[in-house]
C-alpha cells in the first residue's frame, strides 16, 4: 500500500471543540466528540447539530471517546482534569450517569451486550503517565454479569475496539508504544498479546478496522496514519509532521520529561495532532480523521474499504 499525500486530504466541519473521536453511519452522518458538552453531528448536506449535556445542569461533559447505541443515545467517556466516568446522553440533551467513580476516562466501546471502558492512568494529572515504564492503565467491562476490571497494567490505555468477528479486543497503549489484543471470553478477556510495537515518534491513539483485516492506527505528536496488516507489517499511509519536533517529543519521552511538558502545540502543514480515524461514506471508502488541536476534522479517499462498525446501521431522525 502506497503512502498518500496531503493533497488528498480535505477539511470537514467547522467550529468544533477538540474533535478527538469520530464515528460514521450508513445514513451518511459523521459524529464527533465535542468539549462544549457532548457529540456533534455533521449531516451529509454539511449542516451541524450539537447534542449537548451538562453535568449537574452546570458543567459541560468533556467527551473524549464515545459510543453510539442502538436507541440513538450515546455513551460518553468523560475526560475532565480530575474526574471521569461514563455518561449517557440522549438526543434531547438528557445526561445521566452510567458509570461513576472513575479517574479521567478515555474511551468507551460497545460490542453487542459488552461495553468496554478504558482508563489511561490513575495518576492525576494524566500527563504524569507519559513516561517509559508507567503502566497503571486498565480496562473495565460491563455486561450482564456486572462491572469489573478485566485488564490492567497497561501503558496509557487508549482506544479499544473488538474486531468485526468479536474474537479479539484490540487496545492501543499510547505510551507503551504498542498495539495489544485480548481474546474475548465469556467471562471477560484472555491474556494480553502484543500485536504490534511501534518505533521512533509513534504514540498510538486511535484505531479502526478495514474490510481486509487491517488495523488503522493514528499517532499523536507525529501526525502519522499507519496501517497494520493482518500479519503485523506496518505501512505509514499518511503523515504531516516536523521531524525536529518528532525527535524532540521522542527525546522528552525517553528522559521522562514529557510527563512535565504540558500539552505541546503540534506543528504541521495541515493536520493538528491526529488522534482517530473512522471509515464512512456509502461504500466505506472515505476515511475521516479526528484531531486534538483543531476546530475541524478531515477526510480523504481510503485505499481500501473499511469494516462496518457496530453502530453502522443506527439511523437518526
């Protein structure tokens, strides 16, 4: 698979607030997390609608990852500086707690009757976990048996998704610099397996699946989009970065100083801190890209069709 140039990328949406996570549906809608307090919907005609929820009627929920449920509501991972949890948001703006008492929460993924929630670290602030060897992230599972931790000891747990067949749960360890997977069992998860390890400047954040069994990984700081083939081979499909900046981030990480470096602005020609991807369009051949430091997202032609996500056929009024 050949690398694609930035000339294939176009802007999509406007006026967004930290559009970290993106999901698409067969109806043609694109849904994006938004720190004004919920999820923004971008319709096929380009019009936008914000579904907004306020915690205690006062504070906007800080949506990081989210899931679309069959009843057209959303489960939101709340990523406040000092508190987390999962909240359920309806289209009418009703926000109710779904899972409370968690540290700042990264991602929520629903696959059938199982809901997986990732917490990157127990450290506050979360930036303290941006160093080699820090591995206090964990995964929660909520199903008919209740809610419990099913995996821990992870190096900054980020996006997690079950493969289309429901056999494996894949998880990015951002500052472990690897993609791991767990076999999905009746009672939880099996042992951790390392599926891919990443090299210089790659800090994996988002992941998605294509129809050929490949995984698409986004890397923060280095603004890289990487396809990991079923046999583990890695291909950089897109990148937009300043090599000197990437070198500096890698050096800060290796020395432990990245844990105290705040949130650096990512220099790039176009894409500002690439964080997630999602296949969409009528044939699942358009790739939408979320980012952490912009007021828009991006889209580009995909060289391979995506796999249908669990929420693909959910329809909205």
